[in-house]
């Protein structure tokens, strides 16, 4: 019986350590868009983000709004759909577990 308790405690330590080490980069915000490999042109990308409407997933506690806004601006400029991004709405608990918030933007051309 004592062996099983020791084994369980060691197993739990390994699980916690692996979760801790794997979560180091898990809090970085990202554009909710990825390439769907091998898909035809209409479904080339999956995710909420479009070239003219970037969506950024992030954690409110670890990432400030300036960083998220900068990422959205860079997406608009990269796809040449606008000069900057305007926030449209924010969703909660719609991305990953550690990055639960999503801000949807729209690209706007400067006048």
C-alpha cells in the first residue's frame, strides 16, 4: 500500500512539473488563424481571424491591451487591408484555457 502512495505522489509531481514547463510559452497572445494544410482555396485557413478582421486570443491578466492592439495593427498592415485596427468586440472563454479572451478587430484605412 505504501508503494502505491509513493508512486502516486511521484506521478503527481511529474505531472505538475510538466504542466509548469509546458505553460511557459502558453501565455503568449496569438492571432486566431492557422493554415489548414491540404485544403482547397475557400477553406485554406481555419480560425476566426480574416485578413481584414484580425482576432487576437490573449490572457487579460498577463497581456496588456497595447500588445494586442499592436498585433492587430501588424496583421492589417501585413495583409494590406488597412493601416490600423479598430476593436469591434471582445469575447470571454472563446479561445484556449490559458488564453480565454478574444478581441475582434476590423482593419481601417487612414484618411
